[in-house]
C-alpha cells in the first residue's frame, strides 16, 4: 500500500512551531512529506525556535531527504525538500498524486497570491495544483486583526475548494503549556487530512491523551533554549 504523501509549505508568518510539530506528527503517522520553506520562513525558524536553518542544509543530490544537520528539528522520516524557487519539482504538476497540502503558517501575502492565481514560487504553484485537481488544501492563516482584503481572499480560496484553518486555539481542554496549544492546532490539521490522532481531549470527552501528544514537550522546550 502506498504511503500517504502530504505537501507542507512553510511561509514567513509567525507560528513556525505549528509546522515543526506537524512534521513530527505526520512522520510518526508514517506520512511522506514534500517540504517547501520560503526564504523568510528560514529567518522565522531562528527567531521563534532558535534553530538556524539554511537552504544548504538540504542535499538535493541525496534524493532531497533532509540531512542530519537539521535532525534537532526534523525527526527521521521521509521528508523530501524542494527549493522554494524550483518549478521543476514533481509537486509543481498535477500528475503525481498527493493526499493534500498544508501551508502552515500561511502569511497573508501567500493567501493573496493563491486567491488571485498569481503564482510566484513553488508554494503558490503547489497550492494552485491542489485547487485545480480538487485535492485538499489547508491554509493555517496567522494574522490579527484581519482587513477586508484578507477576508475577501479567504472567501475566494474557500469558494475555490480550499480550507481556511486559522491558528486560533481553544481553551476548553485546559491547556497547561504552549505545547498543548500547539497540539490543538496540529490536531485540527490532522483531522482535516483524515489522520487519526488523540493530541488533545475532545469536547466533552474523557479519553486519555495518546502517547504521541507527550512526545515533543521536552523536545520543544529544548529547541527554545
């Protein structure tokens, strides 16, 4: 049985911790990830997580699999990196099948490009492909407050078949720390992708959290120091 392939685009909006945690959960769920990181997102990784990444940390000669120099952030697993400007990547075409695409976090600039069909990089193009092929496209938007332009762009993407999933955590499950808040958003993303998870306690549910909900707490704290 073919493994599930997910495209993950990371843009320069605040909230790259959501993306780092999503990578952990997806690889633990035996998903293959096609990873695209924008130029500004590299800077946000260092600013928010204290992890310095460079495009040179990825070796296209080794089938695009992330090298050990970034193992402190990305766990072992099938993570195929595609350069932000590489329109020759397989995911720039609709012929390779995927189980969906997530842009996390999604900047308002990226949202605007997708809403208008103005393809300037591989993240925009891969999103365009998912819309035209009627595959799942999830935009984890991160901005507040929102202007009318932002809202109209969200409406256009929704009408085209995309899913707007704002990074707006709930608090009914009594989160104890930042990682619990991150898990809430990642859980919602996984729900949309059809990936079973118990990262959080569901509304009015008494079930215990799954072991994977606890896997990354120490790891996340270490990354911030």
